[in-house]
């Protein structure tokens, strides 16, 4: 009889453990991004850096563009908020960032060097769902300063 009570108690504990809600800590997920222009001339008159994504517009709550001057950087050197966000013809999220902000950051950080350098452009954001998942996508972009007039 004692063995049956012990077995019953173990079964009850196992059932209670499976019924207890588990806290989910979902990891960030990756999205594909495409930065335009694909090569940035800081001396051009272009007003925008545009980031096209493969996540639907309706799924996005907030985004920012982080710039990494060096691949070894763990923290971004700058974070820029979008000027304009919209859905493209497929319904995917697109964000436009002010080229002046990108230009200012790079000129200050890189001391205005003329030679080309790859800079990491990382779009980070949060979904509009109840779980508010984080997402990110990154692309290395060649940036140079050819200000010939």
C-alpha cells in the first residue's frame, strides 16, 4: 500500500510540473535586410539610406539603425532612428534614414578619411505582437568619401 501511495504522489508531481506554465525567453530572430545604396559615397547629395527587409510591415513596432565602425565592435558606434517607414509592394517593412545623420557619424568617427571602409549596418527592432520579439539583420556596406566638385 505504501508503494502505491508513493507512486501516486510521483505521478501527481509529474502532472503538476507539466501543467505549470513555463516562462518563454525567445531568442532574437534574424531578418534579411538590403541597404540602399549598396555603396555609400559620403560626398554625394543622396538624402537617404534605405533599408529593405523581409519582415512584413504590420509585424514591426519599432526599429533603429545601428552602425558598427569595426567588425570587432560589440556595441554599436551610433544608433539612428528612422525618418520614414512604409510597406513596399510586397508588404515588407522599409525604413528610410537621414543620410546627414549617417554622414555626420562616420565623418566624426572616422576623421573624414577618403579611403573606403566597410561599415556594419544593423537594423534592430521589436515586433508588434504581444510577445514583442526582438529581431535584427546586418549588412556590411562599403563607405567612402569622394567629395570632388
